[in-house]
C-alpha cells in the first residue's frame, strides 16, 4: 500500500465534491451516474431527481423515469435498511451481501414482537404468497401470513418480509417523476428476471471488495468507519484487508487513516466549488461516519430530519424548501453578498427545473 500525507478538511471536501459530481456537472448517462454514485437514497420518491439535476448537465427527469419503468434501475431496501434507487445490476449483486444487516436492523426494532418467529418459515411463507407475481403492499403481504403468526402484528411481519427476508422492488409508478403513488412490492427475482447473486461458495468476499472500491470511487478518501456508515454492513474488515495492496492511504487532521483509490481525483483545496442544491437525505452528507468534511457538527442533526441543503463553497450553508413554484432558502449562517447572489442564481435554475420553466422565483431569508 502506498502512503500519502495528511489531507485537511478542505482537501477532503474538494475530493468528495469531485467524486460526487458536484464540482462540475457531468456529461454522463443517467444510468452511469446512478451506478457511479452507488445509488441514491430514495425513501422520498422525488428527491433523486433533484440529486441528479445538481450533478448532471442537461438532466431530463423523463430519462430516470424511463429507466425505472424499464427495470434498469430499481427502488429497494439496501444500504442502512433505507430505500435506495440503484441499478438493477447492483441490486442483484449487492442484496445478498446486505441481507444479514437488513435482518438485524429489523430485529433491532421488532425483536420483542418477532420473538419465537422462525424467520426461515416466515420467509418461505412470504415467498409462497408472492409466487403469483402480483404486487402487494406491505400490509397486504403481512395479512396474508398473519393466520400463521397472529401475535407479532402486521407492521412487524411486513417490515421483516419486505425489508429483509424477501428481496423486493418497489414497482412504478412509485418513484416516477411528478407521480404520487403508494408502495407496491414485487420480488426482485420476478421483476428483474433472475435471483439475487448467492454468497461466494468458497467463503471469500468478492462483493465486499467491490463495495470497498465502489464506495471509495464515489466517497473517498474515507475511513473504514465511513464505509460502514454508508452501507451499514458489518464484517467488511476482511474485504478492506484484501483490497489494501491496491489502495493508497492518507491521514486526516485527527490522525484517522483514510483509504482511497490511487488514480481517483483529489483536486486541490483551492479549486472553487459552485453553489449546489441537495435533496433530502443526500448520501454526500449521510454517507460518512465523520460528516465534518461537508457539514458542521452543529448542523449534523438536520441531516436525518429530511432537511434539504444548499452547499456554499462546498459546505452545508443553508436549507431550502419549495412551495407553489417558489424556492425558499434559509441560511444557517451569514452569507456574503456575493454568496447570496450565487445562491439566488442557482435557486432560480432549480425553481425553473421544478416548474418546467414556469417559475424562477427564489426567496432568500435573512440570517
């Protein structure tokens, strides 16, 4: 492994923005962008559209809707047991590696309710119900098996089946541009035409090594704690160890080891960073254990409340909302007149995107 020097917070910030396509909007196909980013967090169905608008030049939301309807991307429970929009290939390759984590996280919430339930039997019952290929809501599936397990209640049974035991896709029209639709689930295998990839028969962890490299490509340089915070998967130290010889190591200002791909972009700290508007729960903020490279600790709590952020000079500096075609920006600290002008300009472009060009209205609150 090659050893590098110390990367300060600003150098880490610029590297992160470059990997996340937030320094310059990229000219890459939408499917390639979703793959590069390792998926987009998507429990709020419309948020990935803003995330890609901020990252891609000439982004057309109809393209993402087409990929979802055409089964090239899927909405499924994956990293951290949250709904992510990922490529079909990644969903099939990664789902098995996340299964133990998904089960443990559901049990962490419903351990008392699910005590005594044989999870293998529950999984088999759920698969049998879904074998007819008909999409179902979580409640419908839970009620279908509740006669065998009447005590846990539909919420616990449904969460365990949908989020953990049976790999599922959330079917369109859920997640299509400007479409409101409830969640209907169908097994990934029937939706995508094949089963999820099984674990390696020799006990090695090739999927874990892929996760390490893919994470660093989109989020590096990063510590192993950051990798774990992004995916939620324990047991990756072996995958990290197996990958070390092809990685480079740095230190941050706290002395933590940061791993990275040797040829990944690490622009200098003086590279200018444009104003960018982020959707709720964007992984550029949530995908780290130490989020100080992009958000102050004082505002960290906002990242899990669904707040949408504005980056100024590469850091979270404001939140934003939209109502009736008007984008309202609420600064978290005082902005210079030049920064306010840049925020207003980018906010006008966002308002236009969200309204099909009918509005460019921005309201910038005083701090």
